[in-house]
């Protein structure tokens, strides 16, 4: 576990050094989405009996935690493997590869959580549409972990940086539009809806809104996210023990 | 003691290392010498568990090593061929992370960091980002880092590549100090002077195969202590002789630009592999 401390200390040192770029970077796109979809469209729209603004805020938190967690971890692992070669220093060192995997996932998830906190602060300055509950926070954090773990996998398996961008545009971007971020998935064609219901971001979006859901449904969302995380984590820790 | 037994690495269509055997005894400096693509880096990477081996065994003091044997890995220090320092951190921070990963208690760690910074003459730059370092300074910092946790075996992959003569001398001096301290070292190089200056024994490696292992002196004596080099029609040829007289006799009959000089490891290599070592 001392290895975990070393890894997180290192991430923290780098985070402090990049504090302003990270902070500004994390704020730009959610603010743009809020302006365009919230204020721009929001006043004239209502969804499921609530203002569009109230509908979109959880969606933007879901999408943003997904993107930030995914990108931080995927880029960090990919660059450290292919360009900076710092990945090798960890493989040589006596850190357990499971601990390494966990540490990197935590670090990426923390970036996601940090960006979520920033959005929540900004949003709270302007509206009272957002109500934070422990369940909301738990789901947001879980979402960070799921996509940080997904980023770890992609960063580990993909051997060129341009393919990373492709993965983002084929998987991450479609998910952010199709999984109920901007409109309820009920509006989707039946066939597509079944598939979309399997994707993790869908459950995050449903859970963060969790309007009129039963306790069982709420647990189901958390369960799906947890299952995604555990499967990815176990898989990655195993790959790491033998990866080149 | 480090035992390398039938070590083999196959990539899809290349056998990078092909059944290599050697032993490095405690306190010995062993050099792997070979041209580009010979398999030096692959060998070192397998020992440091970065690259999984295809076949064979790597044994440290009687114990087989692999990536997941964390306790055994503490005994090794690695300086890879390519810079893998954390560029957005300072020299001190790089060493601190390394010390934590190698489970050094705080007081010992901090003390050792100062000592290694002193040893590599980086104390004044310890709070500067690695990004701002010259090639030589990065190299020295990597050596400091590899030595921080007091390993028993140091693996160095081309420690002086890309350095000017002065910086290279400095690293050689560091190496000699380490050697007198009793550290066991495996270093790879394609600079023949480096192998001659530092190594107790040298393994000549080419195309993934170990061609010969001996002391630099024996290897040179075997070839012949004198080299006659003749440059003619755009090509250099070499012949080797045991005595200066024989060499002079032979040189007298040659046309072209002729030079007689003491043989060095490069000549050994040339004779054994029939190709020049690019340096
Ligand atoms: N990841 C890899 N995939 C495929 N082939 C590889 C890989 N790494 C090395 N090789 C091949 O293995 C052979 C040995 O390479 P290696 O890097 O060990 O040589 P080297 O002796 O260190 O050379 P240099 O002096 O240039 O550093 C080369 O033919 C190289 O192309
Ligand atoms: Mg090499």
C-alpha cells in the first residue's frame, strides 16, 4: 500500500503544477453546454415536467465526469507507455501491478470528481435546480471510477496515440449523445433503446436524475456501474502482470 | 550473483535474443557489447522484467525473477536506454517517488536522496524540473535514481549514449567509484572504449547470440595485439598480428593508406562478426 501512496503523491505533485490549466480546462466545455442547452434552449423547453435546465445539469455532470476521468487515465497511461516511458519505471519497481492499476484509476477518478465539483459550484451560483443527495454523489463518483477504469484499459491496449482519438470518437462521443444526456432515452427507437440500456453512462444519467424511480431501480443503476468497474479492474490487473 | 540461462526473446518474425547464457559474479562489472539491434536492450529489459521472456531463466542469488516478485525486484537498480524520468517533476521529486516505491523509510530516504544528488553533482539543480535538464544531467539523475534504494545489482543500458566526452568521463568516474564499492553491474554499450575502461569481463553479442565471453585483455590478445589497417579503393581492411615486427613486415608490402596500431575491442568484434561496430 506504500506503493499506492507513492503513486498518488506523484499524481498530486503534477496536479498542483498543472492546477490552472486543469481547472480552466475542466470548466470550459460544461459551461459551454450549459449556455447552449441550458440557457439557450432551456427557457422554451420542458421535459418530464421539469425545466430543461434542471434536466440537463445532471446529464452534463454525467457526461463530464465520464470524459474527464476517461481522458485523464487513458492519456496518462498511453503517454506513459509510448512516449515518456515512465510506465517502465513502475514495472521495474517493486509496486504490485494490482496496486498500480488501482492507483492510476483512483487518480483519474479524482480528476473526474474534481471537475464535477467545479460544475456543481458553478451551477449552484446560478440556479437552485440541482439538489445533491448522498445517492447522487455516490453515483457520480462511481461513474468516475467506471470511466477511469475504461480509460486505463484503452490506454493499456492501444499502441498509438492517433488510435486513442479514434476510440474516443467511436465510443465515448456517441455515448455522450445517445445515453440520455441531452434528451430522455424514452424518445429513442425501441431497438436502439435495448442496446443503450446496456451502456454504463445510461445508468449514470438515469440514476443522477432518478425522478420517480423505485429503490430497486436505483440499486440496479448502482449495481450495473459497480459491475462494469469490477470487471474492468480485474481484467486490467491481470493484463498488467504480463503486458510489455 | 546473476545467472542468465538460455534466455530467449522472440517477436513475431524476429528472434531478438537467442539462447543467451552468462553469469555475473558479485562485485563484477560485466559488459554486453554489440552493434545496433544485437539484442542488448532486449536482454536487459528481460532481466528488469519490463519485457516478458519467451524462454530461459533469470536467476538472482538462486531465485528466478519475474515482474510480480516484488521483494526480489528491490535488489535491482535499472538505468534504461531511454530517458524515463517524470518530466513535469523536479529532480528531488523524481527521487522521492522512487524512494517511496522502493519502500525506503522517510528519514533514510531523505538522507539518501541528498547523498545521491551530491554524488551525481545535481544538488544545485534538485528543485528544477527535469524538462530543463541537459542530456548528461538527465542521465546522471537516472543513475542517481537507480542507486537510491541501494540495489545489489545495477543494470545500465548504454549509460553514456549521446553524451559529450566530458560528460562521458564523469559517468565513467561514477561507475569506477561504484565498482570499488563492490556493486555488481551489467552494462551494455557499443562504445568499445567504454567496455575496455570499465568491464572486468565482456560478452560479445550479435544477432541475438552470445559469441564470446572473456576479459577485454584476453579478447584482444587472442586476435593479435597489433592491427594493420589499410585503406584502399574506398574500403578499409584489417589484419592482426602478435608482434609489432610481423605487423611492420606485412604493412611494408601494402598499397594505400596504411596504419599500424594496438588492437582494441573493436578489432575483436570486427574479426568475430566480420562487420564494423558503428559508434
Ligand atoms: N517491441 C519489439 N517488437 C519487435 N521487435 C523488436 C522489439 N524490440 C526490439 N525488437 C528487435 O529486436 C532486435 C534487438 O533489439 P535491441 O533493442 O535489443 O538491440 P540493441 O542491441 O539494444 O541495439 P541498440 O544498440 O540499437 O540499442 C532488433 O532487431 C529489434 O528490431
Ligand atoms: Mg539498445
